């Protein structure tokens, strides 16, 4: 199945909401994505995360990733996996609607492309 939205390669996103934690609007987690031949990978940092990495795949406008990150508060290492639906925003950027499980419960976060 062919993607309807453009490649994520080199795009940056900021977290705007999360059921896992309150997002700091002045210093949210920022994600950098790379994409090639159906593979997705990248890193993130900011807000409650010291640093994190992810790797996965893309099929059409859905991505699946495994992630690992270190929490700022206590250095705890968190691992998991999840799926994201890619959507087009009103401003023409890309929004990632992320579905994952953490602490034994389903979670949802939203990241939007940094376009400026």
C-alpha cells in the first residue's frame, strides 16, 4: 500500500498531548524522524525524557515503532512499542497520533510537525 503523505525523512515533531504525562508547552519532547525503504528510525529528547531512540516500519500512513528512553526524573529506562496514524494538519504539516501501552494501560499521544 502506498503512502498518501510524504516521507518522514528529516522531519521534526513536538509532542502536544499525552495521556502518560503532562506536556510542558514551553519545552515539549522533540522527535526527529528518518525514513528509507519502509524503515523508520530516529531519536527524541525534552520534557520528561533525557533521551530516547526508536526504530520501526511504515506501511502507507501508519507506522509501527519500538522505543526506549531514559526519564529525567529518576533515570528509569522505559521500553515499549506502538503504532501511529499519520494525518495532515490544517496548516499542511503532519500529525502523528500515537497508540501505545505503558504501565499496563493503553496510552495516546499526539505530535505535530515543526514547520517553522
